[in-house]
């Protein structure tokens, strides 16, 4: 038995020695556009790879759209041109306001470049019932939450809110207690959880490091948004020829068209009211205030014709958009880019919920304008 323990200890030691630390950086490589849960959960990796011209962007599945489908995604617009703004995209599918509040609190401890953050929100995050516990549990990051708890700028009321919501979302009390290091048992558990999560992230970050792209260097350029939007519109016309909604052809033909008849009126009972998400968004804004971070909240629209088809009335959607806007407006330093009025604009989305060719251009202009201002 003693021999077995010694072998296991040696194996762990060798693993620790061989894996590079999370904080490894490559000054010639831009990791900002890598879509990865490991990257998004690693405070050390993200912070090590921020530059003076970086801009933290928090979001969800819209960051997964490949340039091969929509060539105006941030990796192409900002990643291949030096416009003086280097987005660092953090977030994956199903990362919503509570996750974003925790991530911001973790990453903002000690400040951020520009002292700014961009948050992209979409209507799908505010559905009745909120995010199910199983999905939230898969996306929960102990490392992020522990770093959030270490940020002394965050007040006790916000900490208590986050703690309560984590328990409501199925995170066990022992994990929460460990992250807060409340007592000796919590501190011991916390050290063990931190060690295992560190090994996990260090192992997964190898894929991230292999996926970076060279920084766009050279003189800082001023973007010609009108020219880029014209090009985006022309591309969209070529990529959307099979439907009147402006959806990308392959998505419409393979994913949407086969289920349209079955989905007619299927979600008529949706209200966008029975959800904790608005309070979670308020919590995110409170974290911004506490950390001295100026936020830009971008409201991504849904595809109006599709949502009409599935039975969610335009007024129901408009009420939800207004609720989101009111939360943001209650914080004086916050910026809002509300694209909810673009639900019926062809090519603004490429599917039913994600920015498309012209949508990304307009969102990126809002991001660029926001980045140019002094806090």
C-alpha cells in the first residue's frame, strides 16, 4: 500500500513537472479568439495574455461562429487588422450572466486593460425557468469562483448573492465553502480542489496554445465600416439563397427547414419573466461597479420570422429586451448597444440567434467606438 501511494505521488509530481503553468504566454501569438472552456476558466492564462490594447469580451456561443461561415467575426475583423483593439473572447455556449459575473470578478482583480469589458447577451438566456442545473454544473469553474472570492473589491452583498445562486444551481455547499476558505476544512478542501483544477486546466491549455494566431502588427489603422458592411452584405447574398429570412443556406436547409412544421407555435407559452437571469445581470453590473470597470452590454437580437413562427409574440420579446435595457440603464457608467430592433433585418443573423455578416460588423463598430473612449 505504501509503495502504491509512493508511485501515485511520483506520477503526480512528474505530471506537474511536465505540464507548463497556466500563466505561460507567447508575446507573438494572439489567443484572444480561441473558443475554449479551458481558456475561459483560466484566470492566469487570460491575464498573462492580455496586452495594453486588449479588450475583455464576455459572451457565449456567438464566439463559436467560424470565419468559414461568417467572415466578419472578430477573429477576421480585429484579428487580421491592427485597429488598436485586441479582443480577448471569454465564454462558451451556456455561459450566462451568473457565470459572467464570476468570471469578471476573477479577471478584474488587479484591473483590466482600459478598465473596460464587453458583454454580449441574447434573448435565449432569459427563457422561463432559467438555465438547468446540469448544464450550469458542466460550465461551473471552481478556479474562476475561487478567484472571484479573492477579489476584495466585491462587497459582501454581491458575494452572498452569488453564493446563494450557486447553491440554487446545484453547486454543493462544500465546494462553495472551500472557495471561500471559511474554516480549516474549507481551506484544506480548497487547496485540493485548486490543485486538481490546476492540473486539469494545464493539461487542456495545450490545445489552446496550438490554436493561436499571429498578432496583426504594423501601424494602427482606422476601420472603414461602410466598406466592410457593403462587403459583408455582398457575401451574405451569396451565402443565403434558399430562404427569405436571410439565414445561411446550410443552416437553413440542414437544421431549420426539416423541423419548421413541427415547431409551429411550439413555444407560445414562453414569457421571458420566470427567470433569475435579470437579477444575475444586475449582479454582473454590480461587479462592474465594484471593480471600477466600465461595461458595454450588446443585446443580440433573435430572428423575428422564426420566433413568430414558433409562437413567441413580438411584444413578448420586446418586453424582455426592455427589461434587459432597464437593468443596464440603471448603472450610469454602462454603455448599451441594443440591436433588438434588427430582428427582421436580413443578414443581421446567420441563424436564428447568432450575429451574421452585417450583424457582426455593426457590433464590432460599437465595440471599436467603446474602446476609443476614456473611462
